[in-house]
């Protein structure tokens, strides 16, 4: 079935609390989608963000982002009072100020936790169902806070001094060094770093209240998210989620399952992820995520990955898997390299991983993010699995045989985008093109350039692709200052917000007209 939708991460929605959340504006966005004839809502990963506030660098691949919890719903649930939210600090309505947001919202969450009753319906079931990741995640976060506070008020411990000394030779590697801010797990005391059972038991008892706080946070997130997803589904909207292929170096996943990653005995990666020089960066992209030990995962019949996919499918309807090409072969960069240029290709798990997932979970709705430097083997794997790939119209302009041109799509089994979260907005992209390219764009679109964004949206919706996704910035006609992410740039990303009322009836009517015209 031909469908159209919008790419919008909830954090970009209007909110008095400095960051979009799962409250009233999320429900209003679902109403907008329905009014606009849209059937899909694509979000970014909603994990608990860490380094750089990136949803692709999370403290847990299973946990939800606490910052997306709605304080208004907490008031409705009786966990906060009207007085608790009576004096809200001023926040920039168009930019997320993470430090201030975290400080303010966590002060509300602490108050809500104090009023929370563990006998609340569903809490025990949630904790039992998610025990395989929740216990480690909650302890991990409690330990990070404990040791960060201990250093702040009690001075540096011998363990932390040794840790800082071990980092010296890496401190020029910008993409890696900042991953180790605060109390990274490889700076924990050795017995905790290596998960000695006696040490684990000791700190579970010592930090019980803090552990319970993080379990409450996750229960609350998934409760609010589940209610929102139910509302979306009832209105004919399916949600497309996102799985980052890699996990953060400083995460509950790497701490609790070190053996499935290329991580040494002191907790440091031996080889890390990235991509070679490409469209986005002449030096390639040095992501710094530890790489998987695929042989070890294979011995376990890929159980960790199966659980990962099963978990996200409990929260969304369709899954986009980021950086699909790495399942065929991935770019391995030695830990400590200054750029991604010195990496080399290594073979990934290929079809075996997806067969294991399919065997245990059945047929799945998966979108393969197949952008970047692809070889024929990647295309063969994608097609053999029957997965739709991605077509980004901003990549189309170069020559008439470019595969991203809709008239060159080899199949309708694909998802077309005007741009993604890693691209500039369509307006920003067009304004940055040289005059020759602008002329080519106008001729291809049969347009005069007066509203190039809507011309591109029309082109995407009219294409043969089964799914069409438009970033919300393009729906709003916004420029480069609202770009969500610039790959290879560590600061200033993931901050985009828009103000209440910008998504109006006129925009909804235009999208609905196009979807009716082109049978979406």
C-alpha cells in the first residue's frame, strides 16, 4: 500500500519545558497527520541520550529517553501538583538547551518519584518483563551518578587518576575522548568495572533508591509512549522507529555484555566504528562506537540482537535499521586513530543474523538504511532479504542516470525522502547549490524556483516508492538553521524545535491534496 508520512522526533515538538515530550503536542501532531492524509510517523531512536545528546549515542539501547516524559501527564497521574510546575524557567522555543532542560526536568522527576507507589498497576509486570536489560541499566545509571558525585565532592579517587592517565594517548581524538566524560564504566573501581558478583550485590544494596528511581523513569516513559502509540494506531498512523546499528562505548550494554564487543580487559575498545571518506566528510566519519564480536554473537545464535529487535517492535510498528551496509561489511578503525581514513573493511554477519531474527520473531517490517558507499554485495543482501531501501532526492542531482532519481528507481519497494536527519533541509540544500545545479533542479522539477521545497515534496509523493517520508522542516519550509544533524560535527546538533501553531491547516490541506492526487 502506498503511504506517506512525516519525519519528526518528539523532542522537536513545542513545549513549555524546553524540549518536546509525549504530552498534548504529540497527540496534536497525530491529529495533524490524520488531517493531512498521512499514514506514517517516523521518529529517531528514543534511547537515553548521552555523549553529544545524540540519539545514536545512548546509555542503553533498550531504555527510553527520560527527557521525553511529559510533566503534564505526571500532573494528571497525581505524581506532580500544579504548584510543582507553576514556575517554569524560560526556554528557547526554537532550540533545545540540554543542560538547563536536564536540570529542570530531573528536579520534577525526583518529586514525581517521591510520590510514586510501586504498587501502581503494571509496574511489577514491566520490571519483570524487562529485567534482562532494566536491572543492568538502572544500576549502571546509579553507579555513574554515584561516582561522578564522589569525585565532585570527595576528590579524585586513585582509580579515576589511573583512568585519566590511561586516556592520555587518546586525548587528541575528538570523536572518542568526549565519550569518556563523567563516570564512564571503565573508570569504575576494578571489581565493578569487571562486574564482580560481590561488588554488584554491594552497590545494588547501597544504591537501591537510585536504582528504583531509574526503573520508575523507564516505566513512566514506556507507559506514556505506549498510550501515544495506541492513539496513533487508532487514528490509522503507523510509527516507524529507528535502531542504531552500533551502541555507545559508555553504555549499560557494553558494561553488562562486554564479551560481545571488541573491548579489552580494561574496558576500552580495540577497534571502533565509522565510515570512510564520503559525501558528508573528506576524512570519513569517526563515530567511536565499539564494534561487535560477530563470532561471539553467532555462538549465541544472535540472541542479544533478537532481543533488541523484539524490544523495539514492542514500541513501534516498523523499524528502520541504521547503517544497514555494515551487516554485509563494516569499516573497522583502530582505537586511537585521529580520523576514519585508516580503517579497513571487514565482513559482517550477513543473512545469518536476519535469519535468526526471522526464525524467532517471524516476518518483520524493516527498512534498510542503505545509503553511503555500497558494493554489489550490500544490494544483493538487501534484495535477498526483501527489505526496502532508502532514496534521498537531495542525492539525485549529478547525472540523469543517478539511482536516486525517481525515474531510475529499480523497484517500488523503497522509501523516498526529500532529505533525512543527516541532510540539510531542502531549502538550505537548494540555497547552497551552485547556479548550474539549481538550474538542473528547476528543469527536472519543471519549476520556477519560487517554492522549491513544495516542488520537491510533490516529486517525492508522486514517485513510485511504496513509502514517502518528508522531514517536518520541509513541511514547514524551513532553512538551514533548523538542520537536525551535521555528520562529523560534534556540537550544535539535535537541538531543533518549532513553535506552536506552525503546523497549520493550510499545510495539512496541501499534503492531503498531494496524497489524494497520487494515491497515497
